[in-house]
C-alpha cells in the first residue's frame, strides 16, 4: 500500500462539478493499493500517517501530528501510484490491484482512519477533481512494503 501525503490548509474534491468532500487544515492522502496488501498494511500505514509529526508547534517546529492538531484527512484512491514506467512511454498499471481487491481495502483504510480522526473521501474509480492548498509545502511518500 502506498500513500502520498500532503499537508494542506484546505482541500476539496469534486465529481461532475459537484463538491463531494472538503477539509480545512489537515492531510490530503492519495492511496494506492496493490495485489498483496492486507489489513496489516492498513494498520501500519494508518498508524504511521496519523502519528507523523509534520505540523508546526508553538515554536514553528514540525513537532505535532494530525491527531495532536485535531485536524482531518481527505483520502483519495489513486491506482496510478503503482505505475511502472520501465518500458516505453505508456505507464503500466499491472501492479495496481483490480477493483475487486482494491475497493474493500480502500474502504477498510477509510474505516480505520476514521476511527482516529475525521475523514472525508473521494469516490473510487470516479473522475475526480481536487483543489488544494499545500501548506509548507510538505509532501511525503510512504510505502507499507518499504517501512522506512
């Protein structure tokens, strides 16, 4: 499971020009699911994300988590995080999980994340338009298979 996490001061997601979800201050999380992801990957990734100290404290140091700040998350399914660009100019998405595997894992991720903080989400498989203001900017990539 891969996530690209962006610290944002606001984010909104639209489908067919209708707002589906929005947050003020928090995390915009793009989530990619691969074939062999499990509940263990979800638990590890959620815990890593919600406890990551990437928000400023009173001294301006990145020393607080999204939990400490009581902020929210907007989670968006993003199969292209598993794109392979090894051959040619057209990315291959063979490492991305198909919907019958990815949807239950995406929904489990949302549920697990929602047990920790307020969560908004996109619509799996929809053509989504996301507008956000990256704060910092702070953008971090995490992979549950490469626990760094």
